[in-house]
C-alpha cells in the first residue's frame, strides 16, 4: 500500500492498514500469484475480503501485500470499496 500511496493512488485507508475495511482492495496479475516469490494472504485478510465487493482469486488488500520479486514489472489494479 505504501508504494501505491507514494505513486498517488487515493487509498482511503479507513482502518489504518489493519486488514479490516477493504478500502485498499486490489487485484493482482496471474503472473504475480503464480510466482514462487509470491506470499499468499493470511486468514485475517481472507476473512476481511469476504466483505469486499467483486472479489476473486486475484483479490488482495494492498495493506497486507508483501512486495517481493514476484511483483517485478507487474501491474496491480486498484479496486477499492
């Protein structure tokens, strides 16, 4: 999320980055998710995403994403809620 904020993405960050509000809902590319460097969501984030609109297997909360080599050259689509 910090990278997005520095790039000018208008995250609301209603919960302060605690995986509770889904205002930083993003969708990741398949290449990121399938990368051996990708760190999957933990249960708290998965539970929070149950409340977000339009989620699928590519959905994550930007406040919980750990940037790794998996994101090199990738695009992340901001959805927000």
